[in-house]
């Protein structure tokens, strides 16, 4: 009886499809868990050990997996350990700040394969994508990384970002808002985009101070107050990916005008912008302060770090400014703690470096505005990761996308 050729092709392709799917699962498990053995992989994949070994050998031959030698015994024969080759998989990670961006290339073990470079750009820069592409090409060339081993680019940005569509709705020129599409066209690779605060939070949750908690709040405390929410180990994005706009909680009735167009947002009383404004007011009022003396004729050169350093040297005006923004932050945190009851809140970003100058007033505000039974079980921690948390968080997210979507056959 004649058999339709299309049906025959479909039937013959099924084993290969299953094989490719199983190989992808092996690579995903290695990315998530590190070195592992064939018996463990066969158990997790629910396939026979001989089949698993055949798949591993195929992956080793193709250069996608490496045999790292013999591991420790759990009572029986010592198993061979397999893992991802150190110099086989790379992604480009980019972290946007207010007036610049940083970029590095990382491998699948989240090791920095290149130095971190600074790029003079911002989210409304019409040459943004070109600048990112040129910086990436220079990194690739300078560090002798084969372009075909770079599987994707991830970028975190300030603003309202739909990570599924790659659109930054905060960009003023709406024709340029779909940054994800432009990056895909320019790089011809997988692209992942997300909000900068969520990627700082993702980095802290996987690699930093929040890694031992399932329910955690991570706040990147800088020009804005970016917030990432982890509930039962999962990053909360909200319906459109906009969850965590902590900056724009209204706190002061008829307060200072915020960049969002509303008045009295938390950002207007608890951010780097607040520090700069308070020092400028101090200059106008001839306050006594080493910072005011130093920057009286060049206030545009002042940074929040200058105020923090002066506070450490005993400058009472600067201590008072930090005390006030700490108190305001504590009031905002009281709302978050009572709504979400987290195990820990991690403060990262430039203003977290003020440490005791903001932690004490934060605790005083919590004592005042938060129910003691709820707040007493929440730890307030300071990040030690510095500015690398977003680059690491973004690299983790793009690698997850790569190993789930790329067909390595």
C-alpha cells in the first residue's frame, strides 16, 4: 500500500526531535546546576543511562559539553562529571544608568570574560543602538572572543519596560521605543530587555545578599528608587512588566514636582536628586558645611558620594541631609513591609553606601510607621555587590533565554 511521503518524513523526524529536546534539557540542567553526572541526568530526564551517555557523547563531539573528570563517590563507583565548557557560551550584558551605560561580556558561569566598559549614552540617545553595537564589537575584538560563541545580548534600562515586547515606554521618541527590535536587527542575536531595578534585584537574588531568601525586596537606591520583588523565589513583573515603581508612591501632599509630572513622590524626598537639591538650598542659605564651601561655585560637579564622604568626616549638614532621606525611605519601606511581609530588604546602589547614616533613620521610621510584629521579622541588609549586580542579573536572564530557545544542533 502506498504511504504518503509527508507522513513518512514526519514519522522519521520524531526521534530526532526528541533527541534535540533532550539535548537542550541536558544543557539547561548543566547551566542551572553546574557539573553533574550521567546517572543524575538520566534520572532527571527520565531516560535510560545508555541513552543519556549517547546524548552526552554527541554534545561533547559538537563541543557543547565537556567531561571534567571523576567526581566524588557517594558509596559506589566514582562518576564522571560533565558540564558546560568555560569558553563556549557568552552573552553581552549592558546596564544603563542616568547618563551612561556599562557593558561586559560574561560566560555561562557568570564570570566576566572582558573588562567592564563605560559608554556615553542614555535611553533617549538617538545613536543608542549604534553605540552599543560599536562597544560590543570592540570588546569582542580586544578580547579575542569568537562572534559565533556569543548567543545573545541583554540590556537593562530605566523606565517602563515590557520585557516580552522589548519596548521602553519611557523613551520620548516613540519611534525609538522598541529598543529590543532594533537590537535584534543590529546584532542578529537573541535579545532580552528589562527594567534596571529588576535586573539589579535579579543579580542580588542569585548572587548577592538576597540569595538565601525566597521572599525578598531589593531596592536600587540612586537617582530613582528602583524596586524588585521576589515572592516564593519568583521575580514579580506584574501584568505588563511594570511592577516595582517604588519611586512614584505619593508621600507628601503638594510636595516637590517629580520627573513623572506628579508632586510629592517618594523619589522627591529620598533619592540622589533630593541630596543635590538640599545642598543647593544650603548654598543659597549659606549653611556651614565643607561640601557647601567646596562646591559653592561649581554645584553642578557635586555627587551624592561627596555628601556621604563628608558625613563620614563629621559634616553635620551632610549627616542631617542623609538622616532626612533615610527617614523618608523608612516611611516608604513601612508600606512595602506591611503589604508584602518580606524576609529581607536589600538596599543596593550609591545611597546604600551611606550605611549607618541612613540605616538608623530608616529603623526609626519603621518603628513609627510599621506594625512591630511585622517589621521585627524583616532584615534590612546592605548590598556588597556594588555596580555589578545588574550586569550579572541581566546575564542570568539572557542565558536562561538562550538555553531555552537556541537550537544548538
